[in-house]
C-alpha cells in the first residue's frame, strides 16, 4: 500500500510500557502523534482507546522527517499514518501463550474467619437493629472488616493522590509506595491512613454500642485485605499499628491478613498470604496463625479437586492507570518471572 503525505506535520514519538487489558500481558509500545494534537489528556485517551494501561515512565522525542523517510520500512509507514490520521500505534508483546487456563483461587471471606473463631470457642453475633461487632469469643468482642475495593478506582482518592504530585512535571508518575521518595511517602501514607482509620473507627463504634448490653474484657478488629491491591501489607501493618496505639482506646488488638494473586503471560500463577498480629493479643487467640495456615492449605488443595468449588474467587492483580490533574498515574503489581521461555 502506497501512502502519500498530506500537509506535513511535526511528529512526536512516544515510548512506554503498556499492559493490554484484553490480552492480559505487557508490551513495549510506540505511539507516533502529531505535535499539534498532543496533550497529556489526549495521550491518555489514545492509549486507553487501544485497550492499554500505562505502566512505565513515558519518554517523548521529536522525529526528523528526512531520517524517517531514509530509514523507510515500518517507521516511515507509521510516520505517514500519524501525519495523515493523527497517530499510529505499535505494540510489541512479551512472549505469551495465546490460550491460557488459570485455576480459580478461592478468596478468603468472613465465613473462613467465622470457622477460625469457632475453632477457638467463639461464635458469630446475631445481627440486630443496633450496631454490633461480628464475633464474640468469651468476653472478647471482634469486628471483621474486609477491604475488597481498590481505592485507586475512587475519584476522590485519585484527586487526593494527584495533589501530592502537584509540582511534578513528568508525563507519567509511578505511585507504587516503595518507589516514592521519603517526603512523598509521608504524605501518601497520611492519605491512605485516613481510610484505614475510618475502618477502625467504625469498628470501635460498633463495639462501644455492644458494650451497652454486654460486658467485655477486650476487643479487637480483624482486617482482611482481599481487594485493596495497591495497599502493601507492610504499609497496612504500619498504619494499623499507629492507629491502635494513638487513635483508639477501645480497640486493643488487630489481626491483619492479605491475600494476593498474580499470574503472567506464560500461565504461571502465584498466590501470597501474609498475616500479622498487632497490639495486645488475648491468650484465647493463641494459634491463630496455624489455624489460618490450615485453611490456606485446604483452599489450595481444593483447586485441584474434580468437584466444582462454589466459594468466591480472588481476583488477580493487574496494573492500574488513571488521569488526574493533567498527569498520568500508574501502579503496578509484582511480576512473576516466567518459568519457561517461549
């Protein structure tokens, strides 16, 4: 096919790594765009329209028409398309199998921890019109909170994060907590901490209400993180520790549990479980680590059983990107090194 240049324009070449929301794989991406059309918002919209999520720094340079023509081939073809149609897009996908099957990983839920509480001699508190915690273990009240929603999909949270990087002039900004400089980490942590503090505050109110009808010796909160992917377990632990020690007198202890699922383009699958005890843990809960590990083993064994498992499944983690305050932000989960080369 012969392409002719119409009304020559200055053409930008834009490099970034993207994640295909369709193929569920990473690609090296090259986007050629007319300089007169370029804006950060249009760049983000164009990448999104190709079903890609930005997951790296964006690098931009200006192409020289004569050199592109001299080079010829795909570069010159892409240059002409961008000049005539506004942009051209190429992606170079990582090695992958076209048809992959991933086992469904059972998600931890409230019923699993109800089983653990019952194992220790406790029970679920029947729901009433008044606020009550979820479980009672002797004279210990326990409220369970499950973080199932990713806050990076929340517009208010995106706005709060964008404010942290108000003076940052980069085209794309990595908001993985470990990638931030110490000052940004402090501000980011305060932003994230508010939502966790609200969770603990709500648990505290429920337990205080319960104390009006029953005397208790201690109270705590179980926090499951089965969907708030961008909240690293170590950061969650740090926030909960500070909240319990400084912001509440009602909540004496916390048990936090994080479940994460990852897979890659060649079919490898990995699931991680992390758990921690915080505060003054009652003796009645001694052995909770071991009890939880037992359920983990049962759940993982059930994956390979012939009978269809009807329990809820854990969603795998994928990169997240969003546009706010005229900037592109991105978060990426850990990657699994492929076990085979294809």
